[in-house]
């Protein structure tokens, strides 16, 4: 089986998928995706880049967060997994990898729209891992809505709470525990600068995440804590089938990138590993675009 370090053609590295129209109830599951997504279970090889690091990853059960948690474990990190209580089955797959790699594993299910949970999440991660030096704010909510007159307060509230409030709450709780050398990484999106007509509320939050990362980086850099963001393009994950996209858009999902295909979650992981590790010691307040070639600022 090839891994992320093999030289090959990125156009063909992963198949050009044409997912059938499909629906899952929120929050969706990786194991139910058709076709399946590659979170790196057998395609990410560690090289010791995060030996002994203590990392908390939100939305770590599936998609990008799962690929990040798998990669962190393979790189030698101890990992705390945050996800919704309905996502235990997906989380099991990731937890197995952490255990196989010999790292400390902490599982902290809960809902990030709840501030008390966010505080508790950080406290439990610090306690379970014996400290914290990498925080990945990745849990996210994306629901397509074609017409702003049909955008409900419930959706608006859910999107803002999940993507923005929780980010601030979790960072606020985590910063007192972070030593110099620590790294905070947000999962932003290309939607921050190329908003789709049907994702206006979501796109707004992703721009907010980018700007928050840049601003917070200014505040924390003098303390030796780096804050950055990763902005993925189209990546095949459960988010897309729990109404993240209009159903008729699924068969062509990601085919408009210059590489001609959607990304797989495993292809995002190296960006997070880079930003988490000391290799990126001079990278601060940056947004690393991983989007298959769509021009970005
Ligand atoms: P995903 O569905 O696999 O992951 C999202 C996760 O968010 C879920 O697994 C869930 O655990 C978590 N989550 C959602 N609401 C929550 C809540 N209220 N409380 C706790 N956890 C909650 O999908 P993904 O695509 O891997 O998404 C990960 C991040 O990547 C998101 O922030 C998303 O906006 C971002 N992103 C994804 C894409 C893409 O094309 N898939 C593109 C750009 C950005
Ligand atoms: Mg999930």
C-alpha cells in the first residue's frame, strides 16, 4: 500500500469520485459514506515528527479530524478525541490507531455548542494527557441553504455556535495550559474567500475563523504559542452528505478543482502535522490552503 511519502501523480493519487446522491442524518458517519473516504488508516506513515506531543482534536471521529488524529498518533503524539456522542462508531476506528501506536488515548464526547462542555473538554484533555501542546479546532457545521429567506434562526445559531463560539470558548479555556512551543490550528475553508451561493452563513464563519487565527496569533506569538489555520477545498467527508451540499451536486463533488477531483481527508493531515510540529516554528498567523489548486489569497 502506498503512503503520503511516495512519489506519484497527484491527479491520480486518489480516484476521481462521483458519489451517488445520498443522505445521512446529522452528524453523519464515515463508515456510511459511499464511496468510503481515506482517513489514512493504511495510507499515512509516521516519521516521528510529533513524538510525545499532547494533542486535542475536535471533530476527531471522521473526515479531516479523523485523518489528523490518525496522523498525529502515527507521528508519536498522545491524542484526545472530541466528537458528538452519536459518533462512537467512527471514533472507535481512530481510537484503535492511537492505541496501536502506543499513545495515550482520551475520549471526550460532547456538544461544542455548550460552553460548559467546551471548558470541561479542555480540562479533561489536560488531565488525561498530562498537559496540552497542540489544539486542533476542527468540529464544524455546514448546511446548504439556497435562499436566505429560508435560512432559519436554528441553522444560523447552530452554525455560529459550532464554528465560531466553540472555537473561542475552547481556545480561551486552552491557552492557560499551553507552554511555549504549543500550536493552535483551526480548520477554516476555501469558503472564507470563495463563498458559494448556498453556503453564506457557513462561509461567513470560515472567514471569521481565519481572521480569529490571525488576530489570536498576534496576541500569543510573544508567548511562544503559534496560531495558524488550514483552509481545505472540497474533501470527501460526512459533512457533505448531511446536507452540506445540495444533493444534485454530489455526483460532481470536487471535480472542478485543477486536479479534477475531490481531496481525501488523509491529504489534509500533513498540513496539520507541519503546523503542529516545531518544523513550522516561524509560521505564525498563516492560512495554509490545501484545496487541489483553487487560487487563494
Ligand atoms: P466531518 O463531518 O467528518 O467532521 C465534522 C465534525 O464536527 C463531526 O465529525 C462532529 O464530530 C463535529 N461536530 C459537528 N457539530 C458538533 C457539535 N455541535 N459538537 C461537537 N462536535 C461537532 O466533516 P469534515 O469535512 O471533516 O469537517 C471538518 C472541518 O473541516 C469542519 O470545520 C469543516 O468546516 C472543515 N472543512 C471541510 C471541507 C470539506 O470539503 N469536507 C472543506 C473545508 C473545510
Ligand atoms: Mg463525524
